[in-house]
């Protein structure tokens, strides 16, 4: 839905004129706002919460991180999980930079 600049009423995205007041609304652009992810905050979350901190970037990153953590725990008997836990800080910062580059923010 988009809003008319004249009267403020909601209209469908493809409307050329406001259904309420009749003003032309064809010049209005609908944009999605994507928030920037802070790499330092992502690194801090990764350091403090390990793979759970990757959920700050996206649910996909978080679930991938948990899957990798589980695999490392199973294959190394838990020893490798300490290394991966610390690596999540780097992973988080890099994923935040990738997010920002991908979304142009």
C-alpha cells in the first residue's frame, strides 16, 4: 500500500490516482528500507553468544552457524567448539559487511 501525498489515504501500489481525493500519485516510488548491520556489533554478539550471535545478521546465518557448531561438537568431542565460538566474532563481522554490500547500505 502507498499513501497519497495530498490526503494521506492508503491506496494500492499500482494506483495512478488516489481513490479518496483523486490526486495523481503516479510519481510516488515504493522502496523497501533495509537497515545497515553494524560489523562491530555483529562481532561482539558473535564473541559473547557464539553461533547464536549470528542471528543478528539473519536467521539463515544463525541456523547455519548452529549447524556448523553442532557438527564441530560431534566431530571433535567439543574441543573444536571453543575455536569456532571465538571464530563466530570474525564470521559475524564478515557477514555484516557482506549484508551491507549486498543491500547497498
